[in-house]
């Protein structure tokens, strides 16, 4: 997808601090993440501060992952900015971490190092190329559905960074070379000219 051909502007937002972040566990299975591990009080405050402090183009639509932590983030942003209820999109779900599900978040580093080298293991981890394909599929659908909108995509760290690789013209395996997307941080998918 070419950034100059986009009909809409896209903003990316990572969910606020979640119970999974605080517990230090990997929660990537939709059967768990869509029902549990929502936002913390700190996460709610991060989102409120971020939404109230955002000074970019006026957001017109919100599209989010259906995981509890992203849905709660999207609903709070919609409330603060007086926008319609967010549209849930399963294509924006957390990257699936397979056999690492429920284990310590310290294991992310090992997976990201493997991503960098292109190594694949039989442990059920969703490969960066597959995550990128899901993200671009969502963008393609939104591009067909909307025109001249400012769409806020609320998702998860790996999804947002991997999706961004397509517009930074780098391999999805190199997603960790991009600046880490902080909790509740809002930024443009395609950097705006100052």
C-alpha cells in the first residue's frame, strides 16, 4: 500500500496500561483477551490525558481491536472526543504468541530477536508477515468504506509497529527498529510534514 494513494488519514494508538502489562503476562489469545485483562486505573488516566492533549487533525472515526483493553481504550476516547461508538475489527487483534500465551512478558524479547533474524519455530507464534497482512487488510477495507476521514486505529504494540513497517519501507521482521509505541500514545501512521 502506498501512502500517497491513501484516501484517509490514519492515526495509531496503543491501548492504555492493562492488567496484563502490570501482571507481566502475555495475553494474546482472543478467548482470554476479549473477556479479561482490561485497563488499569493508570491506563484510564493515560488514555484521558492522551485524548485531551491530542492536537492533530480532528478524529472522525475510531476502529479498534476487539480485545477488552483496546475496546475500553476506544470507548473512553470516543466519549472524551464526542465521537460515535468505535467499530470493532478483529484484524487489529493482538499478535498471537502461541505457546508463550500466559507466560512472562520477559519472553517478548526472545520472540523479537527471532523476528529480526527471520527465524521460525514450531511454537505457534504469528509471524510478522502474517500480522502485517492482517493490518493491511483492515486498511484496505477502510479505504474502500471511507474517504477524507481521520481514522484512529486502536490496537496493540506489535500490530501497530508491524503495520508501520509497510509505510517506513522496511521489512516487517525489523519492526523493533521503529520507536516503541507507548501505552495510550497517539501518532500518525504516515508522519505528517511539520
